[in-house]
């Protein structure tokens, strides 16, 4: 299952970007109407550009999805951000795999075997993955509660060691 951003995420992006921009434009022009209109337009344009970027990434990572699916079962995948680095995350029966975009501070892939994962929690719009050494990895994802369910189900299905 691919977890995608929905209307809720893009509406929130529109508001979170558009309101500050509208305030700035309103102050600069000393006009409430200009601030309101420019806030709505800039927020909508920013969300549209973000939407187009995510669609481009979906297309790009569909090749990676096919490659991974040849070797192991993909349980779920979707856009993700780890430590400010955006990319695509896959949960397979073997573990979690994160592949960053090429335009990041770090382009390091993260491969986390399923037997190294102790569990998962949600915090706001993040999934916090607990590692067996008591460290954590916070991942910004859409549908974090669904990711948590899938990770915990995959851990529960591990054969005894």
C-alpha cells in the first residue's frame, strides 16, 4: 500500500505558508485586501508546486518499487523525511529502507533490518521507530498511524529466534 499525501496535508500546507506570506504582504502594502489575496495565492501556489514535486518523486521511486518487489514483498511505502532529508521509505518483510532524493544535505540510504526494530510510536505527524539498542529514528510521513500498525504487524510475524 502506498501512503500518499491527501487534501488535508495540502490544505494545511496552503494555510501554514499562505498566512505568514499574507501578513507580510499586507504589512508591506498597508492593505488587508492585498495581504489576504496574496496569502491565498502564494499558499495555493506553494501547495501546487509541492504537489507536483511529490508526484514527480512518486514516479521516480516507482522504478525503485519495482526493483525491490522483485526481491522482497513490499508491505507499504510512501514519501518520508528523516533528519530534514526527504525521500521515499519502504517497509518490506525484511525491514525498513529509506532512499533519499538527490537534492539533500545527505544522500545516504538507510537500511534497517526488521530484527533490529523494537517497535514504533506516533508523535504528531511522525513515526518514531525504536531500535533494539534503545535509540530511535523519527520519520515524518503521511498516515503515521497506519505505518505504526504495519511495522508492528511485521515485527509480530517474525519467526522466533
